[in-house]
C-alpha cells in the first residue's frame, strides 16, 4: 500500500499538532492549499514587476515584451519554493520526515501537472529539464525504424532530435489547408510502422495557433500518433490531451512562469515503457543483479538520478495559479495583443510576419521588421534608449524565418515582441512610441556596428557594476 498521498483536489501541507488527518504518512495532513497571493479571476503577480532598468536618459521601469523567450516567475511560485526549501530533502530515497514530505510534494506536483495538461488516467507525466529535453527523450524511446513527420516551421528543439534517417520534413505551409494536404500525403506515402506527427500548438515566431484537434484526427485516421509542442501555448491557453485526442505534449517551466529548469513530457505510456531508459541510473531501476537489470516502467523509467524536486514544485505552483486565473490571464493578453498589433499597423514601414494570414488566431507573440533598420539595431535601441525588452534574430526557427523573409532584400532577421503577465499597456505603448520615433527621426543616440553587434556611442548604461545575488 502506498504511503504517499496523491490528491487532485488538495495539496499536502506540513505536520500538525493533531497528527494525521486524511490520507498520507503519519504526522501529515492533507488539506486544500493555503490562500494564494491571488484569488480566482484576478491577475496573478509576477516577481520583479517593478524592475527599474538603466537607459541613456536615466532609469525607467522595465517594459517586458520578451515572454516568448522566458517568463518571469509568479509570486505564488516563489512562495511555494520558499516553503518547500524549508524541508527540502531527498526524493524517494529516505525514511526521514523531510524526505517523506518532499517525496509527497514531488508526486503531487506530478498530479498537478497532469491536471494542467488534461492527462488521461493511464498517461505518463515525466519531468525533464526543458521542452528540448522532452523531445530528446521521446526520440530516444522511438523505434529505430520509426517515421517522424514534422513541418519546417517548427522550433529547432522540435525539428531536429528525431534523426535524419527517420524524419520526413515538410515545407513551411502557407495555409492550414496546405498543411493538412501535405501531412495527409506524407502519411499515405508511409503507411506502415511506428509513425509520429510532431507539430506546434503555437508558433514561437508569429504566435499563430494551429488547429491541433484537426491534425490529431488526421494523424489518427492514418494510424499515426501526434505529439504537440506546447512551449508557446502553456502560459496562454488551456492544454488538454484527452479533449484534443493528442498522444503526447511537451512544455517548459521557464515559459510557464516557473523558471527553474523543469520541463514536461506527458502522454501515452506504452511507447515510453517500450524504449530504453533515458537516464540510466538510480530511480530508473527495479532491480540490479549480475545477471542484468530490471528497469522501472512509467515515469520513473526516464527519471534516473535525483530529480529537480524544487523545479517540479515550482512548475506545479505555476500550473495551479494559471488554472485558477485563466479567464483573467486570457483577457489581459487579448487586450494587450490587440493594442500591440494595432500600434504596429499604425507605423509606416513596420511589417508583421505571418505563416498563414494576419487574421489567424494567435497568442501574444508578434514578429516584425522595420524598413530601413537592421533588426538587431532596433532591439538595441529599444533597450538602451527606452528600457524595452524584446528579442531579435531567427528565434531558433531558422527555416521558418528564412521562408517568411524570403521576399525581402533588406532583412534576414526580425524583431519579436511577446506579451504576458509581466507586460503592461504602458509598456506596449512605450514600444509603439519608440518605434514611431525611430522611423520618423532615427535613433536618439549614435550607434556603430563593430563587427559583432551594434554599440552605442559612449558608455552603455547597461554596463554597470551590479552586486551578485549571492
């Protein structure tokens, strides 16, 4: 009989003076989680919301428009980590009180994440390091003769881990209908064996949302399975393995308001149990003898070694907070995204990039170019002169960006602005105002390119001595 409580309605708290109440080891009590920093329906707070950054004209509040790269941590995440560190101990390895408590919290974190992704009762939920790590794990579990079908529009972590000899790479589609037709043709051409379609839920370049349920039905109609990259969806929209009839999903904590080096691979357990353990070592084994090794099944099979329990707890706290405040989060982002896109359209020379079309559903990620200005210079000017954080480049999706910019004789990279809980209307307006000023009058400072990047004349205000956090 298991001694570790696993409930989907409550969180395991610490010991109480009255002893054991509810399921769990002696001395524990299972109850609903403590009152959060936010209440259902409110907008969750993020750590560092009042960050002040240096600019050439003096300090200003940071306009965080770089959520697609990494999200700030939620205050509830920080609080959960602080509480967990007070009794932090080994997981699944000790009989001591702290170890038993930490082990219980680790497994309840798994249950919280399972709820967050709409996992089926027999799905495995494996904690990894990142989305990249999750796909590497799934790739290792596939048979050597498997066929993996993936579009060239994917992020490199989703595009590359499967191996050239078993990957069918489809070109960047220009319409959803074209994507469906190409996928159907590819699956028809390879009707046998283990086949997996890998597709993004939302583009990390344009934010466009793919109709996942349609592609899941198409894959299953051809006898294939489907894996969904939800790295750019997890912070913004609901994930539902069961409702979507998707076989696997992966996402990262650092893009879901829990930047503690934790990722997730969730889905069908049979292929995962059939593959070799991803990390061979303690925890992944049932028994080791001179005659051989008996490996674990389920999540433990691929979680060898001491797990990142603090990262798992952080991610669970983020998932619980997002789920409790989803309506407010989506309303906030819908308003900011409309404000951002309308502002960009109002500036002559700014062109937004799209895979399908400008009206396609999307989360709060927008990539654009500015006529007459190198994208790297644009991002540097926004930071140094205005305190606005964005990203420039090809965003680990080189094939997609190359295709989207193939008609341009001026641009090989783009600027990406991405919104989230750390973004404000003032920050969006500041970005729009800064871009309009740049287009109409040029940079306020003198800039030169030294061969490796753009450098502002004089002292870069960001190059200052800062006390280490430790």
